[in-house]
C-alpha cells in the first residue's frame, strides 16, 4: 500500500530559487497537511487542507504556498527559498480534520537551501 | 508556545528495563491523545492512541491523567528495537468562541510534542 507519497526525497536549492513539493495519498482521506521538522523544534504545521477546496495556515506559513489540486494531491511551494527553510518536510493525511483522527505521514523530503 | 510538553530526554536504558515518558497538555477539554514513534530519518508512525481509560498493547501501556493533565507511555522489558523518538500528540487549546463550540464549528489540529529520544543499550 502506497499511503502518502511525496516527492522529491532530497533537494538542494540555491537561495531565491523556487520549488514545489508534491504529495499524494491513496487512502481517500479528506484532510491533508504539510509539516516541517527541525532539530529541537519538533513537528510544526505549515498549512493544512481540511477538505478538498479549502486550505488554511498552520503555525509557520510564511514563505510557503499550498494548492489542494484534488482530493488526492496537496502541494507545497517555496516561491523564493531561504536558508531558514532548510528542513525536513512531511506531508500527511487523515480521514478528517478532527483531533481523533490518526495522521499518516509520507516518508519526508530533505530540503537544503544554500 | 507549545501546548504539549514532553520530558526532554534522552533516556538511555539497558535492555529489559522499564521506562516511562510523560507528556503534559494545557487544553483541559482535550479528548484525544496519541503516542507516535519516529525512527531516525523516518516519518512518524502511530504507536497507540490514548483514551480516558488508558490502553495497553503488549509491552506498551498508555495512561491518561485528566486531573493532572498528563499522559504517559510505559514500555516494559525494553528491546533494542524500541530505540526511537517518541512523540506525544494532542490538540492545542480550544480558541473557539462559545457559539462556535455550541454549533460544533471549527475543529482541532493535532499538536506534536518535541519528542523524547529513547536509546536501549545492550
């Protein structure tokens, strides 16, 4: 079972470059999320989409944009990458956007901005 | 400010030992809590849910203490394969207005603790 698939797994960007992280889930989940994880900071929510057609800011949205392309896909875009965006990015999904729903994560994307 | 706080760790324990992690939360109305496990350079995965009555799964026991607002994870007979970072997960404070709560509007996002690293030593 694929679950949550995100690409690319590794990427090196130069400051100011743009890129899009792609994410797709095959579990028919309604809600999708983008997190970043930094040493000592834990997982922090960047943006989420509670359902198809909606997106909302999380804890650390600055410098990012998202698109919920359809029920399966949720992309994260860095318009002008900065070294502070060097991090591990996790896409995730859940059946619904409620605290009782289990969140399933993709394998992560390691991004380095130089 | 994180609303879910965990023991900072790291915990270094010998094989066979019993180890417990605690996690405090601030939203007294919280209903759902989880423990996730994250291996090095891997994604977090659900270990177990924590409900009002607590629950047990083999060597793992999760407890909820509402009076003191903390949850705990107990691992008995530690194995080398238990070495990982354990993330406490719960809802953030409920900032909805009373009308929103009454109408059921709004929904919680899960808040992840920073994690506690466990190393089981041979």
